[in-house]
C-alpha cells in the first residue's frame, strides 16, 4: 500500500521545483548576456561621394575584378581610413569597403564599419572634416557630395506583393483618389491611355477604372436651365467627376476639406514611419506616393491658396522617407528625390484654353521666360481638342516676345520634368482683330519683338532659334544682329547640328493674297563657318505643294565670312502663295545660317546687290600615316618616347607598340611627362612584361594621365597606343628608368603582417575573423 504525501512534503516539492527552474533560467540568462571581449557586432553604414579630380570614369571601373577598379578602390579606402583617423570617430572606426563606381565625374559607393552605433549624420560630418586634412594622393573629393545613410535591408520581392495588395484594396474601396500621383501611374502626357507598361501594381479592375477616367471624356457647364455645349477633355479629367457633387458644390471655402486632407495624410505618415525600418527606400517611397502624394495631387489646383499647409505635408513625408532632421533644408532633398514642390506640381499638371470673342485672334505677350532648354516646354496651339494645330513650342531662356495665335480659341500646355527647377514664364494675352492683315504685315519682321507671323513647320528637323549676341560654337554664326548692329538686337539662326546627316530648317509665311503689282521681298542673311551649306527662298503656289516642287527664288551656297549680306527677290503673284526660307545643312558644327530684317515693299526690286565673295575652304593637311614605324624596343639611356607627331595630331587608326627593357633582376618605373588624347576612343595600354598575355597594369585615356608612376615586376614593360578613326589630342610623352625593387613597399616589422597592397597590420590580425587589410589579404588563406 502506498503512502500519501503530506501537505508539507507537497509544498516543499513545489518550492524545490520552482527554485530549480529559477536557477536554470538565471544560468541561461547569464550565459546569453556574457560575450567574449571583441565580439561586438560591427555597425554598418552606406555612403556615397563624388571624386571630382584625380580619377576618370571608364568601363573598367564597372568590373570589380579589374586592376583599375582595385587600384582606385584601394586609394579611396586608404583616403577614407586616413580621414576617420583624423576625426573624433577614430576609436570606433574599423574599415571602409568600396562597393562600386558609377558615372557623374566618378561616383563611389562604399560601406563603413564601426565598433559601436554611429549616427549617419555624425559619420558624414566627421568624414567631411577628416577629408579636409587628409592627404588625398591626387584624389580630390567633392565634400558637399558626401551622403551617408543606414542600409535598408528589407527584401523588395517580399514587400512588393504587400504593396500591390494594399494599393488595389484601397483603390477599389475608393480610399485613394483617381488623380493618383504619376510616380505610381505614368501615362504619356500626349496620350492619356493607361497602357499596362505604364502602371505599377494595379489589378485589371483598377486599371479599367482609371482608364475610364482618362479616355473619351467630355465636360459642360449647367447654370440654372442653361447648358453649354460639351467640350472634349484634352488634359486632366472632368472636375466634377473627381470632386464629386459634395465637394464640387461645397462653396468657396475648402477649409474643412484641407483640414481633413492634412489629418489623413499625417495619419498615413505615422503608419509609414512604423513600417519604414522593414522597407527598402524604393518601397517606402511607393507607400508615400500611394497614401500621401496622391492626396497632394488630388484637385490640387483648387488648393492654391493653402499652399503652406499642403507643402508642410510633403516636407514631413520627405523627412520621414530620408530620415533627416527637422531643421535641415528640404529643397536639396526634394531635388535628390526628383520631387517637385507642391506649387510646381500644380503647374506641371496644368493646361489651359485661351478664349476671345469669335472672329478675333490672340496676342500673347511674354514678360518673363526661363525654362530648362528642350526639356520644360510650353506648347501653344491654335484651336482646341483633337483638331488643334501646334503653332509654337518654346523653351530655354530667350524671351519669345509676342506670339500671335490666329484663332479665337487656343490651347496652352506646359510640361516639365522634376529635375531642374527654373523661374518659368509670365505672359499676358489680349484680343486683336487680324482679319485685314496686309501682305507687308505678314512678311516684314525685324525679330526684335518675336517671330512676327512667321511659322515653324513641325515636319522639318528642328526649329530656327530667336536669339541675340554671338552664337556657339565660335567661328560660325553672327556676333550681333543686323537691325541694331550690336549684341542686344535679335535675329534668328539655325540650331547647332553636329549630325553628319543632311538636315532642313524652315520658316514659312501666312498665305499671301495676290496683288495687282509686283512686290519686293528683301532680307539680310549671314552664312559663316567652314561647314555652311545652303540657304534658299521658295515660293509655294498651293497649300499642298511641297518644297521639292516649289519655285526657287533665291539660293546661296557656302561660307561668306562673318558679315551680314543683303538679298532680294521680286514676287509676281497671280494666286495665293506662301514664302518659305529654308536652310540646309550637311553636317559639322561650324554651319550656322542666320536671318534678320525681312521686309516686303509694294514695288519691284531695284538693281541686284553685289555678289558676296565665298571664303575658300581651309587647306586640309595631309593625313598622318597610321603606321608608327615600330614596334620599338627601348633600353636606357634611350628612355624617352612619345606618340607620333607629338605634340600635334597623332593620326587616326594607329596602333603603336613600345617594349621597354631593363637588366636582368631589375624592374621598370614608367613616368608620363605629358598626356592628352581623345577621351574614351583613343587609349594607352600599359602591361607588366612583353606580349599580349602579360598582366595589364593600366588603361589610360583623356587628358589627365595616370595619377602616379607605374612599376613593373619584371625587367620588361609594354606600352601600346590605339586610336580610332576620328578625333585627336596632343598625344603623350613619357620616359622610364630601371632599378632594383622600384616602387616596392617598405618591409613591415617582425611582429606585423604585410598586406598584398603593401600596408602593414599587427600580426595578431592574421586570420582573426575581421578584415584589417584594405584588400582583405589577412583573411584570404585562413
């Protein structure tokens, strides 16, 4: 028979068991909390900076196994280590490792390792201060370009499905407005159709819903019982369809709506802040665009008077996304993200219609104009809807003056990218009665106040440029206009056209009514430059007639020097006709043709002006033979050599070889005295030894040459020079010397380990699990 335990025995058993569990728990906690000395996990930061002098980007720098990559990476790592050794972080800094190089001078991306947690901003400031005192060894770093951040470790493949799911659910629930930010949906500006390749993470239902808002839409206005004619929506979407009846009819005050927008946006920003540590930068930006930027763009033109509050939302989004402090300037960060401020986002998505009374025309006067050349453009159309006709396309910094739109309804479209922000333009328009324009008014123009009534066709290669002063490049085009004879007056000139393909640039007049008597068309032309080809004046007698069948009234070919010349033709019109000025180019930079002071008078032309004299083309020097006369074998003291014909052009399609020799047991030091060859296309190749199988030491191009002397390991070195079929520089001049162990690093102390790069580290660092050598050779054979 078994004896039952007493209550005291049960209590003691329970207490003993609890004590045992506590002891085991304390042992486990103590074990986990103890770490061996030096076992602290290093902290990693990621940085970027620009080398503005001492290195030139080449294809070799894209290959991390190439000698050029390793050499420049070692120099950068050494420079960064030296900078931190002079900073307040010298006790916690471990090492730097270059990840890759990219273009933009040379942009270097690198990782930094520290023994303890270091704020990215502090590391950035200390590196900038240290670089100011460090010896760069010929490398010059743009300290303003230094940008250090904590690495983002989320897996985009895991996050993207989550983003897709959330965006689709919110869209289908109506929580994200249809005017979604273009960073999430990017249809072409010219065509509102949402093709699949222009969408990101949207399901078919959502895609079709968006498409219905952007295609085949019309709008009209109802006031009481009066209804306007419907108009095709050529940009944006019908306002009532995106605002909804409540907001559309809510009156003049949008305060309630703005407060709600701010509240909702900041709510989503707080949620994104919590998710940010688990997201990559790209995915975090998608969340910001989907839940915040979309609200800033939703009917944003109606919120123009509340810009400060909506801009504060964007500023907060930028700070959360880029993890920057509140006191830091936002504008540079917006530019780095390629985000437009709210005010410019409104302008970017704008288009408008100008209307005057029926039968009148529109006079558009520009007071200010400065946009990014060829990128941010203002397009002016005569007419509206699908039938509108592009009349002028404006960009750059030259004020267009007055532009005439000969319809009572005209469309204005302004499109810009999100990279460079300039002041933009300011213009006023008024109505004008142009129904009785005379032929003289249609043709006469000094270009001081614009292009007058001359039009630029859209089917030629480019537009004539209205400008003042001298043109670029030198040795072609006028140095001033003809009207005023100085740099302040305006004229028109053909654009720079480096292409070797034939190109055409035309301006044409409005249709001219046939008069009862002859008329004289006079003008001043400027044809200067050794590549100038041809200027013609054509008469087209029917709207459908092409330039190939038109009557040629005037033609000049070739270079007439840096002077304005007078031209004239008599017009005998029997039917409606159009006058066209056509400049033709065949290639070359020095090919500018300019026009000024076009005048039409009511009488026939007088005696023909004297013929200008052609400037003879420059004498072409005989081609330099591509054969260098080698290969050459050089020994000391015959140690100086140079490219063919140095310091003049070295010829095209050349291949030169010099083999440098030293005594057995010696090595060679190569020094370039001068170096200037065509960048990228002409190269100098230096090899350690003789023959094509020898080790490549350097590939040199451009005008900087190597940053330091080159050393061989054997008693031979090969220098090869290759040129392409065009372009040249001064060439190069070099010499060499020989000796024993030239360029070899000094030996390390007995208790030190010598890295393959030559630097020394403590012997205890060998195979200790931490990289101490810049090239990691201390851990290579462990």
